[in-house]
């Protein structure tokens, strides 16, 4: 197992430039993907009015959750493309699909105009978004980690979830600007569409960046040796199943934490805590900024101490601190306490996320890396992450307890900790270099 570098004849400056372009293409495209994906949660209350005739948020988040069932299928499709044709082509395709499907949401007719057809069309667009997102994680994590030099994979791959959070932050800033400068009537009738329109130019930028970089050295070497697996999905399930299960479990803390704290929290602060829109934005911004700052720190730590220890410790912290944090947010009524508690949770979730993508990439051989990651990660997010906003809303409405969502996140963190305690360590997360065929 040795690290595969670019040919020594290439000047170091050119190697560095190639690495920067590759990381930028992976990270910027990831930012575009998750701006598009996250905007939906920020306009949830407007979508309830536009597509569900003003009913509760439950059908909005049910649509959000249903789309996650498309993610494994997207992962299978684009994981196959990534392992058979190349990571770069896979990433170019998913950013186009995501930006177009998001843009189309902005031009959909409302319930008032077309009745029950409106939520059906919304759901179809969300399914397309799910297909795209399913391919993004596997493609981007394979791409970045195969380019990243040994000893920096945790740091560089932590920029992927950081880009996701930056995309969410952009959506949050945009919604603050719109809600602060335009009336509720304007936002309810037309203004909520603006963030979806912006997806199209962002997608064009992402496509440009991803078509201007070569595929990874590891994958090009694989093709040169004619070592591409003709059936990467079959090989993943038959030869890598144990490690797919580990990837599934390791994803739980981040998968549920991301959608519970970074995506669902604005709706929670508005509908449960009763914060005003500017307060919701301020708390959400602090949560996201804390997450963004913490990610590269934890990624660098994982390069030194290993991936598993960081994720295990962070999961244990979530088990112990999630309930007190939600209690401070929901019961104190304090703007400052909501900021503090949310920032602590998001920094801990960053420790679950930062090592995860390098950890998964290091589990699998090059020939089936994208397919194997897509199965384990997307299945976990489909079942437990994407459903988090819906489950949180259901728990609150059925129990009347505003703290009930905290128990769901604690259970997910316990699942991740148990998985990693039981996972073998000889291969997962402790390799000095990516495995090769």
C-alpha cells in the first residue's frame, strides 16, 4: 500500500497548482450542490403556503424526507459512472442535475393555480435533487482524497462539509436580506422563488470548474492498467459489505446532526422557540460559522490521531450534551444562549464530519471506492439523516415536548459510537495511504 503521486518529472509548482485546482473543483462544486439543497429548508414556511395550501410544516418536511429515498439510487447510478468512467465526469453531471432541478422549483406553479399537481411537481424536483446529491458525496470524497497527499487527507476532505455549510450560510444570508427588505406578502407570493433562481448561475460556475481539471491520478492509473471493475456495484456488495456497514454506522452522527442542527434549526427557532426572522438568521449564522471554523481543525487532528478516535469522542459528546443544549435553546428564551448552545453542537458535529470522508475513502480500493461510499453513506442519510426534520416535527407535534428532537440525535450518535467501537481497526481509518487494487 503505497501512495501514488504525480510523476516526478513534473515540477513541484505544477503539482501544487494541479492539486489546488482539483481541490477547488471538488469543494466549489460541493458548495453549489448544498446551497441548492439547503435552500429548501430555509423557505419551508413559504413552501407550505405555496404548495400545501397553508398546512403545517409536516408535509413540507415529508417531501424533504421522501427525496432522500432517491439518494441511494443516485449514488448507485453516479457511483457506477465514477468507478467505470471517471470521478470528474460524475461530478460534472451531478452539478448540472442539481442546479437545473433547483431552478425548476423556482418556476413551479402553486397549489392555488394547479391544485394537487403542485406538490407532485415539487416532489419530482426534490427526487431529482436527491439523485444528484446521492452522487455528489461519493464522487467528491473519492476525487478529493485521491488527489490529496498523504498526511493531509483529513484536512483537505474536511473542506467538503465546510463547503456545504458555506452554501447553507449563503442561503441564510440571502433569506435574511429578502425578508428584511421585502414584505411578507411579497415573500409569500413571489420572493421565496429568488434563491432557487440563483441556482442556475451557480451551477454554471460549478460545471466550468469541474470540467477544467483532469481525473485523479489513481483513477487514471487504474484505467491505464485496464483495472476498472466492470461491475463495481456487484463487487461492492459482495466484497466490501462489511465496510459498507461500517461507513453506514460512522455516518449516523454527522448525517442526523447536519440535518437536525444545521438544516432544521431555522424552522425550530421560528416555530417552536418563537424567534423573529432576524434572530433566527443570527443564531443560524453563528451555528454555521462555528461549524465551518471547526471542520478544518478537526480534519487536521484526524490526520494526526486517526479518524475513528475523533468520530467516537465527538459522538459521545453529542450523547451527553445534545439534551442540555436543546433545553437551553427551547426553554431559556435567551438569544445568547441559543447562539452558544447551537455553536457548541455544531462544533461537535464538525468533529463527526471532518474525518468522515477520508475515513470512508480509506476503507475501499480505487476500483469500487465511489460505489461503496455511495451505498454506505447514502443509505444512512436516507434512513436517518434526511428524515430528521420530519421526525423532529412529528415528535414535537405528537408529544408536545419541544425537547424531543434531541433524543433522536442522541440515539444516532450512540449508533455511530457503537459501530466504530466494534469496527476492526486494521484497515478502516488507520492506513498510511489509500488502498490500491
